C-alpha cells in the first residue's frame, strides 16, 4: 500500500513549464562601435545597418555590454 502511494506521488509531478518568451537565451548584436542594442532576430533591419560583424551572444553578455533591447524587434 505504501508503495502504491509513492507511485501516485511520482506520477503527479508536474511537467516542466515551457516558456517561449526568451527564445533560447541568445540575442544578436552588431560588434560595431556605434551599435548600442541587441536583437532577437538575425534579420532585423537594425542589424542590416551593421557595418561590423554580427555576433550571437547570450542575453546576459549583451546586457553586460550595456546593450539595450532593439526598438524594432522588441516593440510588441
Ligand atoms: Zn532589432
């Protein structure tokens, strides 16, 4: 009987909630000197203006570089 209760308890463990708000924790940045924002979309028109290279970094890294969210791809 005790074993059955343990089994029921194990089955009732909730599935990990899936949050799609942050894609995978990565953002795109332009490495140019004048660039000041990070993007959630590699094809953002803000990134198209980038004359330096485009890098994929973690959001944490982008924030540590004093980047702010891009007005174009984060406006919704
Ligand atoms: Zn953008």
